[in-house]
C-alpha cells in the first residue's frame, strides 16, 4: 500500500477541475476570493493541482 505525507498530493494525479457558476450580479471579489487560493496552490507547488472554469446558466460567455 502506498501512502503520502498529509497535504502533499502525489505527482501523477490529474489537476482537480472546479466550475464556478456565475449568476446575475455576481461580485468579482467573491470569484477572486475563491480562485486565488487555487492559483496560489498551483504556483507554490510548481505544477497544476487545480483547474477552474466559469459557467453560466445559459451556457454563453460570462
């Protein structure tokens, strides 16, 4: 059985994909507050741990 140190993800995993559903009148600060920790985790690890996408109810660009 393979074990890993807590908080240290294995190197061979694919990035975790996260979608943010942006509704009418969303605030940019709320989106930035959610994305920034993911971006910093990627930067500090030196690899892509997280990938994010913005989504809308009608599928059009936000």
